[in-house]
């Protein structure tokens, strides 16, 4: 009993920094290494990060297109793309597409580039969205070509003629191909400028060329006139007789250049006006004939297989 009282007396007389930690733990007080009391953690008022401002809402962008000059609204043949404009020199990414005449895009705030393609013509515009609906119009500098072919007063059927359109480069009228295989009556939309047009009638040498001007808001219609005819080749035993099947024909210029080759009983060949040499090969025999093509005069060219 006396020993316990002595220990308690010593504890009471010792300074606070010499008391064991267990003494303070019993009283609910915590100390650091230097003996100073540590603050008790709070569970009623935790420290929270500052609140973030609310994000700006997405908004609708409405677009339309007009022809420059004429100001005519474009209602078809459009291809729209919306690119994100990051402004850091990286390749922009596509965030929207449409083929409608007046498309709507829902976009978050930011900078964008809107582009519209009309045939081979196009226009673009930088647009900034700030959380509010926006409307804009792009003006396309474009016109169009509509082509046809004829021999004299007779229109060439669309299936028998095709066109190629070029952009002249320097002194080369066929410097850059815009498009080939264009059919008669087709509308080809192009930026304003001068173009070189090549018309091919048939599959041989009946070719005509022309330089044509396309103006904004206008359709340039042109008919390229060919001086040519379609001839039917035949190898016969006598004039007017039945043609031999499986005959191989070669059509040459007087200088010996091959224009067209064909195989059959009576193949048809469209040729430009001029003089030609026809060679027919059948059963190991070769037969020749000279003939002339007159513009607009379609006819049979017979080679008579003479014995010996």
C-alpha cells in the first residue's frame, strides 16, 4: 500500500514532459515527440476541394449553302463535314457529317471548321460555339457543265459518247484530269474557271476537243460536233453475200498505224472522217481493201475473199 502511494506521488510531482505517454492516453491527450499536445481530428467539418464551375451546355449549329453571285440556295448534291479546330497544328478530326441541304449539328463549346462540297467545288468557314444555338451560311463558288455529242444535226446516243474534263496547266491543255467517263446529259459541278473537254465517239479515233468556260451560278451547255461515221466490217465471198464468221479485222491508216482491231462476222467500228486500209484474216488467208469514211454516212465495208 505504501509503495503504490509513493509511485502516485512521484507521478504527480514529475513535469509533464517526463510523464509516460500512457498517462496522457488515459486522459485523452496526444503528444508529439517534443511533448506538445496534438490537435484532435475533426469529423464534423472535413476540408473539401473547391467546387468546379458547371460545364457549358452543347448547342445546335444550323447550316445552309448558297451559290456565290447568284445567291441561289443549294438543295441537293451537298456533302457537309464538321472538323474540330484545336489550333495546335495537329490534323483536325471530323466530329460531324451530313448530306442534307440544311443540316443541324449538336456541338459542345469550342472552335470548329465547317466545310461543304458541291461536286468538285467546296467552301469552308471557321465557327466558334459558346453554348448558344448558331446559324451560318456558306457560299460556294461553282457552276456546272452539261455536255452532248452530235454528228451534223444528229445527236449521238448517250451510250455511244463519253467525255473527259481537264484543268489546263501552263501550256498543257490536259494538265490535270478532273474526271473521265462523263455521260452525255450529266451535270458536272465545277469551280468557276476554264476547262478542256475531250469527247470520244465510239472506241476508236472519233475524238473532238474544246475549251469551255464555267461561270458561277450558271450551267454551261455544250455540244461537241464529230465528223465521223460507224461502219460495219464484213468478209464475203461475193458482194452482198453472207459474211464469214470468226474473221479478224484490222483497220489501219494509210501510213500503217493500227486504229482498231475486231473479231466477228460483222463488227461495227466508229471512225473519224478519212481514208483507211482494212485487213481481213480468215482460215489462214489475208485480204485487204482501201475505203473512205464520210462524216454522217454509216455503211457496210465489204472485203471480197477472192480465190487464189
